């Protein structure tokens, strides 16, 4: 089985007053992530206005490529997250 990771990201959306506003602020990041070679879902906090949780799964060919992919993905998210605060993340690796 190829190595993979599951990355869970927790975001805070300051000032959101509705779920519609939350979706409009998180949608650009989700759209950009879905263009990458990963699986991504909004996994929790679906009914909370000011928080969001996104879970990402990524397969790779070997452990060193997996580590590189994780570093690149975290940098990509940091660059594209806009005004959404990333306040926590967890990585589960399976080799």
C-alpha cells in the first residue's frame, strides 16, 4: 500500500454571522484545493458560523515524497486561505 496522510485543518472565520457568509468565505479555498491531486471535504463544524474543519487525504509514491507533499500543501493553504485563520491542524501518516 502506498503511503498517505490525512490532514485535518481547523479554521476560524471571524465576524461571520451566517452559514451563507461562511460558505462564501471558505468556498474559494475549497475550490483551489479541489484542483490539486487530493481528496478534500468540509468534515465538521457544518452548522457553526465562525468555525470550519476541512479534512484532506493524499497518497504518494514514497515517504520522502509524502513529506514534501505535506509541506507544499501546508504552504499552499497558508498562501490561499485569505482572511480565514488556521488555528489548528493534525496530521495522521500511514506508511
